[in-house]
């Protein structure tokens, strides 16, 4: 399961462009840490994200506010400069 991933067309190019433009990329994901980190690695996306937070490591899942609070506390990103895609 940790090796299953399928990127949307253009996703890699868009993320690389955002990184070139100076955006700090982070991800909050529900699931098992080992599986989610493997997926990011296998897809080639891992190096693009400076912050990755998996629900298993926090003990709560999205949409619980605690996971977002933990992300902001550990990533150095503030909610006022965050763009979320639900």
C-alpha cells in the first residue's frame, strides 16, 4: 500500500514551480506514518515538502483543529500565509 501513488497530470510541475517561486510547501495527511511517508518518497514528492505531518504521529486526524495547531507550531508557517486544498 505504501508504494501506491498516482500523481495528477501537471502536479509535479506545479509543485516544482511553486517551490522555485519561493513557496514553502507542507502537507498534513491522515493515515499511517510509514505508509504516507513511503508514498511521498516513492512518488518523488518528498523533497518538495519542507514540512510533513501525519495524523498517526499526532494522534488526531483532520479536521480536528489539534492537527493544524501542531503543524503550525512545528513548521514555522502561520495560518495567515497558508493556502489549503480540501
